[in-house]
C-alpha cells in the first residue's frame, strides 16, 4: 500500500496498481499548486463528506478517468445525477473490489455541498487490502465509535485531522489514536487555511511525548506501508 499526500485531506492510495483518490481538493489549495490533476491516475474516488474542501475536483477528475465515486447515498446520488459512475454506501456498509475493501464508518461533523444540497451524514473509511488496514477518519471530532474499529481490524496506520476549529485538534487526535489502537498517525486537515494553522513541530512533540509517531508528509510525498 502506497500513500501519497496531495494536500489538505486529499490522498492517493495505490494498492496493487489500483489507485484510490480520497477527498480531492487540489486546484483550490494554493499549497498544492504543483500537483497536476490532469495526470493523476484514479480508479476510485472515496468521499468522506460533501464539503467543498473535500469534493472540489471530483467532477473534473471523474469525467476524465471514469473513476467510480464511492460515498454515502446522498453524495453518490448527487454525482450519479451528473452521469458519473457511483457506488452508494451508508454507515456500516462496505464497498468491495478485487484489490481492496472500504467500510464507511461514523464521523461527527456536518455534510453539505457548496450549492446547499444535503450531503448525507459524514463518515470515514476503513480501507483494507490483503495485508494492510488503514483508517481515514475524515473531518470529525474524536468519538467513542472509534473504539469499534480495532475490534474488527488491526490498523497499520490512521489518517487523522489535526487542525482543530472544524475537526479535532492535536490533543484529541492523540486520544483518537488511543481509541483506534494505532500509534502511526498521518496528519491531514491542517495549515490549508488560517483557521486551521497549527505549529507542526509542537504537534510532533506532543505525539512523541506519548510515544506516538505523527507523520507530516510534504504535498506530493509518498509513504509506503
Ligand atoms: Ni468538512
Ligand atoms: Mn474539511
């Protein structure tokens, strides 16, 4: 499993030559101006919720690649009405393909499209390949529901928001990593906009003081799991 950070909450995850894109918000992110969405390889687009900073580039990328958009019922219906390929889930449901599965799990947040359309209830994903499991929390507060995840899978890494204001901040992300029983945390949803700017060195130190690893990928940087 190869994970590439594409800025904000966007990641490309490669599993056996299949490319899964998470929450594409690239052309609206000044920090990600070196990422060219016209050359991204994409087979599936997984969307945690409908906010603009998670779906901005969905339509352009899906039209070019014919990728299958996997998300909650309302988001899938929204893009299905635009003649894009979709697979609708709801919480507790799992999308299965030959190379990976993606279970839609709870998040505490809101979800509406920029045009005001209801975007269903927000979620996160537990993505499993043959030998790796990761949890992408999406935009969320820390929640006791996270304790359910390690009851069924052993996580190799978790992707957590740490920017505070709209999601959990660093202290709650440390708590979340306890709940999901995984000390390898890849950070997202920080520093893109002024309300979520944080001191990343301080964040790293806070994690290290609890014997946890906070991985702060550069935009475009790859991590192999
Ligand atoms: Ni959001
Ligand atoms: Mn967001």
